C-alpha cells in the first residue's frame, strides 16, 4: 500500500479550510443548517475518496 504524505503547505491549507468551516458554523444565523451543510460536503469528499462514511456516524 502506498503511503501519501502531506506537505506543510497542504497541511496548512487543510487547517485553514477547517478553521473557516468552524467560523461559518459559529457565525451562522441557523447553526444546525450550516452544520448539516458542512457534514454533507465533508461526507461527499470522503465518499469521493472511496471512504465509507456510514461506519463513522455516532448513533
């Protein structure tokens, strides 16, 4: 299996994106709606990479 490593710039970009998402949720007039939107986007990204998300959900 091939191991992929992120560069420092890629790590910084990922963290900036995560921080931006959290800021959007925090500032949103409807936090539940924004949170659900962010979950949908993240789930789509994971599934595009072939990661099954159903096992990641908390019951």
